C-alpha cells in the first residue's frame, strides 16, 4: 500500500470528523482522481474507518496522552486508518504500521512520525489491556456514537446487537427488475447464464448479488432491465397501490429510485410529478429516468410551500419519502455517525410533521399518502404519524403486512439486516399508509 494513498484518505476523513462536508460530496471526486488500481482500496479504507470510527476513537483515546489540535485532525485520521488496518484488514501488521507512519511525510507533518509509530505499536502490545478497559463502553462495543447507541438500546433492546452488527457491515447490492422489460425469474436466468452469483430471497423474491461487480456490465443495464434498489425501499411501489390514469406526486424524490419504480409498476399513470428541494439533485433523477426511458414532471422547489408549485389539481397518490436522520442506512453512509447530532432528531420529526400537514390537502378524498423514512428511530416514524393523526380528522392509518420487518402501532418498521449465506439483508426503513376519509 502506498503511504501517499493513506495520506489522501486521511485528508478526506479529517473534515468530516469535524462535522464539515460529507462523503456524498467528497468521496467520488477523490476516487475519480486516483489510479483505477487504488480506488477499491481507498473506498474500503475510508468507509471502513467511518463504519468503525467511534470504536477506533475510543481506542485512540486510550493511546494518546492528550487530544490532538484541530489543525492536526489529519494526523488523527491517519491514526484511525492505522488502527482500522490492524484490526480489520489483511495487511501485514508491520506493513500497515510502516505505511501509516510514512504517510505523515505525505501530509508534510514529519513531527507526527514518532507519535503515529508509538500509538500503533503500543496498540499492538497493549491491545488486550485496552479491550478490557473498554469492555463496558457502549461506543467501543457498538461502533456507534454514544447518543445513537443508547437510543437503539432504548427503542430496540432485543434487536440492538443485530442492528449494530448490520449497520457496521458492508451492504450487498440488491436489484429491482423492471417489469416492463423482464420478470424477476427471467432476469435471474440471465444472471445464471452470465455466471453471476446471486441470492433470490425466500421472503421477498428479490435478487441480491453475492459479489461486488461493475453494475454497468450486468446484462440489461443499458436498456433499463434493472436498477439497484435495497429490498426495503422496493416495497414503496407496491404499498402505494397505483392504478392507471392516476395523478401521483413523489415528494422529496431524489435520487429518483422510487419515482422510477412507480412508473415501472404502472406505466399508464395520468401524470407523475416529482419534486425535490435542490435542482442539482434532480439531475440524478433525470439521469435515472432517461436510462429507463421513463418520464415525469420534475420540479425544483420546497415541498412544504405548495402554493409555489402546485397547480391546484389534487393527487390520487402521494409518496412522501421524508428527510430524516438516515439512521437506517448507516452501513451505506457511515459518515452519518459524525454528521448527525442528537438535537437533530426532534427537529427532523417536526419537519416531517410539517410536510405531512402541508401535503395532506393536496390528496383526493379516498386517496393514499405513503409516508416513508430510512430511519430506525420511532421519534421520526410512528410517533410522527401519531402526531399527524391527532391533528387530522380525515386521515386513517391502514395496517400493513409485509414479508420482512414488523408491525408498529402505526405503520411498518424494517431494522437493518446483514447480508449472509442465508439472508439477503436490507436497510432500516419505515412505512405508514394513510388514506383520506
């Protein structure tokens, strides 16, 4: 491993440790500037270090005499990268240490060479003692920030260990087969003929790949035969129960996976309006629609300010994939552990309620609004629905029944599940189905 690559990884990680920027903004540009032979390794190092970050930080705190200065957060990131290599990668210990130490030179911080070397070698020597010291530390045990680990423990006491483990694992790729192009059975046969290893979930029937592949090289990518979409998210297009000639609104639509899934499920809609706050994010929606040869009316605007974009014609169906903490997709976006704050949750719940209240008047009598989040916190899920129902006399929550996940008082919750030889795995997700009386 080149020490210069480690330095580049540390420079990307450091700002996010300070709460600045995100992987969605910085990771792809950084990877695109690397030699193709280095991209996979850099991706593994960066995401792995964030997945295990709170745990690695607890270890680092045991090894450092005092915290490093903010301006030296890159050195601190380098130490976390070194600890990650020693604990979670197959790199020989001596190579991991030497390369991490040499990376201080690429950072132009030669003074840190002795510090990084000492920390990593002391970890090698004192690992058992450090683990014993941290035995009851929830951050070390869960690799979650303390506030979030405690909420998982509070809300899901029986499932907490599985939630931690699944959230810290690498997600597999699940495919959504376009029913306008193929059936799941037919596409499974195509994959078999191509030699691609996959699972067909006994519960959902969805296809999950067993190995990392270049998605663009799979059969049918160019003609839109499939898209990548997690199992939990795939139920949206089923639960909303579309019919021909309906007017449908996809609120907070980017990146467009559910927009496309609904258009695939019912190609004879009267109209599909897809709205998102940021025009830049709508470019991704446009790209997905184009690849799948689908069309929708795209609007950049504030969903809650309906007077600025609604034409006054009510909708038969509304999907509100509400902005949320994203605590159900930490395995895909592990920097959430650093970007989310405990005070964010109640603020997000208030925003979610405001969006529901703003969109409800746009729904026809007898119409359906499907509320969705990728959160595992009831504060954003069934508690929001409960608050909404208490303020809306003409709304009824419809009981749901799905092959995975479990019922809540209002709606249906998925907790993250790890991919294995026997399970396809899925993200944490929540749905509630509301009908207008």
